[in-house]
């Protein structure tokens, strides 16, 4: 339950950022990488790193755009805005003595101002202060807490261990058991998670990575689920996923 | 571009499938347009082509509609099959096709031959000059920075339409570029470009704490662009660059040139030659018409600036340019540029330890000196004097062993050098076994 709540919240944050920044549909996904190949030879892992980085960039952009929108809304309201008081006490952004502080830039802005002027000031504010804790760091910590994000620094990538896979299987258990292809399609629909080439078809991955590489990724995910008792490989080589699948097999 | 890629895949299979044998190949997750290119280029010399797509009508006899992949494989008298699954499509018996050989479009980027096949598809592209450097860089690139086969096919189509190979680099995910003045574009430069472009979205680069520095550097670098008339235009441009950088936009690849991106993102300084050329141009632009300085041989000085990069003429060029600056009351170059020119006039040392290869260091030294090395002298370590305390302690032993190793490794080379008329320090011409005095020799044994 805890795992699925964390994934739900993290994906809600990502989806809000995608919507705020009008991200193209092809960019709205997170690629889960499965496998033990060395990083330098694993294109799926590297694309997974990239999908996480792009989600973070969208979160950062969403912060800038939300800040710009809020500045504009305040300015367009009926009351006169005391800009220094809109920033945290003691923040350099609201420093009245600094000609280039954000509050002074907002004061100087000729009215009515265009959206891009607010965007310019909001970007300057984000560059001068650390706004990343709330969204970007929260997103990272949520995913790390359920084992969906592993690695360090620039090499963080998305994956799912047995616990998280069990949580995902449990969350769609009403439709279980189902073939692995349908399970991968279900987690793509529900959380935007991509594992195989079918669910990558409508994403930017289609032109970035070979379909065969994604199919190998799916085979490894199936094996992990089988080993964890969440799936069963049948004699015709199809894999059935579901909490009851392993029990049926045994 | 997909037609090019499809045709190239068909040609690749034609060359690599074993003739007269059963070949079962699976091509997964390709765009329908790539499969269409394959279908058009297919002929009777290849096994049967079976394409699974949502629009079977596009593929005529090559469409797979009611027959399963397994049944195709088991058909009597078959010479094999190439099964293509267009993006998102799948066959119900996919698990039974695990013994099919998997071929991916990216196989074409693994070798120069594959890139050649891709470039020779209609309309053919001559991979010469900078385009050859791009081809080599793509083949050598690591997984992280290598462009996709689809992107490379699109790039080649742009070259076929007459675009400049370096300006069109954003099509394969690199910054737009131009040949450095007086230099050839090599594959290492294109490889560096691909790697930098791939890193532009990395967390270490897009740290909020680094934004202020990035903006400052962007303003400094863009201020040198001739097309930007005033400071306000520079600020607007820097704002645009920062916006695209923070948003991870691919448009940044067209907005910044590679040299600019390197300076902004990597803090790598611009090469000295172009800086000197630019400062000479700026100085000349400020000269009064008819002044004496206007008549100076500026073309020669520009040529000297090009010689600053590397090679034998580097030091002479730096000397000549410093003389020019002195004659113009040090008004030609900025202080940092002048300091860099003066640095070229100083004696140099060449490191042969990392990696350990003294022979390579000697070759580099000869290159730096611009000709044969006339004299080899051992400056240190000095061998300890016989019967002294240093001859039997640890540091003395270290010095003796260092010299012995150098003699063992380079003795043959130095003897030939000596016979050939070079002047070699006698310390290097002794036998390696001459470790030191006998006392030390006994203690070692």
C-alpha cells in the first residue's frame, strides 16, 4: 500500500508538471529498466536515466511557469502588491536595497506586462534561489523510497524491484490474471511506466531505441516477476501475471 | 528518412544473410515507414518478408495478416522469413519467435560499412570531408551519445538536399558547428560535440546553484557574436539560451554553436588562434583611416594566429605576435590573450609518466621543438657518489634504480642516437647493470 501510494503521488507530481509545461504526449512516460548489463552497454538503462532527467526538467520548468503565473495573477489583482513581502523574510529576492532584486524588477515592470516578462523574472528568481526542494527533490525521494529510482548522481535510473512489482500487480489485481503484455499496457495507462516496445510505441523512445532492446527488457521484467512468484511462464512461452498465477502453477 | 533506413536494412540483410540456408530474422519496433522502405527494396534474392502493421494495405504481398509467425517458420519448403513488427504491433505467438535472429536498425551504425550502406540509399550522399568525420564519430560514439538510426537517416537526407554537414548536426543531436579556422574537422571534435549535447540535460549541469554562472558565461560568450548589435540584444539572447537549456529543449542545438556551447557548459576556453584573430580584427576596426598601422602586413599576422594551434611554428608565431603588440603599445591584445602568448614563449616540459612511455614523450618533445633533438642531458636524479652515505641508503638506492631502469628501457635508443651524431649524456650510455658501487651491490644481493 505504501509503495503504490508513493508511486501514485510521484506520478501525480510528474503529470501535473507535464500538463503545466504542455509537454508533448510523446515525452510523458517513465522508462523502467531491468537487467544487469554494464551501464555503458545498456541503452535501455541510459534511456531510463534520460526519462527521469526529463521528468525532473519538466518539474523545474513547471516551477518557473507557476511562479510566473502567480506573479502575474498578483499583479492583475485589485490590491497594490507589496512585492518584498511576497518573498520569504530575509530572502535576497525581496531585498529592497538591491536594484536587481526580483521584487525591484517586478516593481519596475511597465503595466500591463506581457507573460514573457513575468517568465523572465520568474526564471531569474529560480536561478537566484533554490526552488527545487519541493517538487524535484520530493519526486526523487518518493521514487527512491520504493526502490523505483536507483543509482547515484547523473546515473540514477528507474526500475522496479520485487516489492514494487508486487505493489503494481496488486493495484491492478481486479483484472488479474492477465498476459504480461496486458500487464505492461496496464501500468503504462495507469502510471505512464514503459517496459516493452508496445507501450513505447507512442513515445519518443520509438525513434531513440531499438524495439529488440525493449523486448529484452520486458523478458527480464517477466523473469523477475516469475522469480518473485508474481507471474508464471506457461509451456507455450507466454507469461501470465497475477497474484494467483503462481499458485495455479504450483 | 525512413525510406532510406528501410532500404539500408534490406541491403544489410542481403549482404549478411547466409545464402542457400534457412534464415529467420525478427525486426521489432520500427516505424511503419521503415518497413515500407524495406518492402520497396525487397527482391527475390531475400527470404520472405512479413510485415505486421495496423495498415496491412501499405505492404501488399509483404503484409502478414492471417498467418502466425510460428506457422511461417514451420512452412514446408520455406527459405526463411524476415518478420517485421511495426511500432507497437505484436504477434500473439511472440514468445515462440525467440530463436529468430534479432536485427535492429542500429546495427547499421556499428560499422563504417553499415553507415556506407545507409548513405548510398537514394538519394545517395558522398561521405567526404566533414561528413566523413561525422560518420566516424557516429560509429565510435558510446551508447549514451550515439544518435538513433532514424536520426542519422534524417541527417543524411538533409545532406542529400545540399545542407552543410556541420550546420546540420542538430539533426543527430549535436550542436551546430563550423570548421575551425585553418583546421580540418576530425571525428574527435564531432564525438566531443555529441557527448556534450548528450550531457546538456544532466543533473550536474542543471544544478540550480550553477544557473547564475551559466548565465554569466552565456552573456560573455554571446557578447562576441557579430550579429548582436547591443548589450540588450546580448541579454535577450542569453535569456533565450538559458530558457532552452533549463527546459531541455533540442532547439538549443541550433541556437548555440559547438564552440560557444563548450565555453558556456564546460567552461572550456576558446582556442588561442581564433581569439588572437578576433582581437586583431577588433584592433584594425578601430584604426584611423590612413594611419601608419593600417599598412602593416595584417594578412601575415592572421596567418601567424593560425599557426598558434600546434606544431613547429607555434613559438615563432607567438614571438611575432608579441612583437606586434609591443610595437602598438600593447593595444592589440587583451591582457589574458597576451599572457597566453607569452606562455608559449617559455620553456616547456613534456611528461612521459602518464601513461608511462618515455619514447612517446621524446617524440612529443621533438614535435614541440620543431625538429631533431640536438642534445640529451640528465638533470636528475644524480647518481650518489661512491662510498658516500647516500650510496647505501634508501633514497640513494631509489636514484640508482631509476637510472638503471632508464638505461634498460632507453639504452638501445640512446646508443643509436649517439652513433647517429646526437649528443647524449654519458650517464645514459652506461650499462643498466652498473648499479653503483660494490658496497651497494652486495647489500642488494
